């Protein structure tokens, strides 16, 4: 997208995903200090959940996701036909 096509405003990227069995509405998040390897998530019920952040969460620019491999082509398929 060009600069004109991109939405204005803050840019947020997902750095981690934590799976839960039940739905939780997050009301606050706090990072640990001085090393930022833990995050505390406070839910609407007042429960505090502590999570370890993956090292990739702090890498910038983030890793590019690899393209899924297409179906393998045999040499016969790859050769041009006349």
C-alpha cells in the first residue's frame, strides 16, 4: 500500500498469543522491569495472569513469514513444451 492508502493512527502488531479455555476480557496489562520478559494481564473478573513473553516479541523488524511451499513440480512439468 502507498502512504495514502494506509490508515493513519497508532500501529499495533501482535507479539504473542496466549490460549485460554474460557473467554477473558482484558482490562489492563503491565510489563515487568528491568527485563521485559513477563507480562501480567488483568481480566474483568480481577484475575491476574502472568505470561512469559517469547524472545521474538522484542525483535524489530519482526521475522518475515515464509511463503507456503507450492506443490512440487517434476522435471517433465518444468520443461517448456513447443
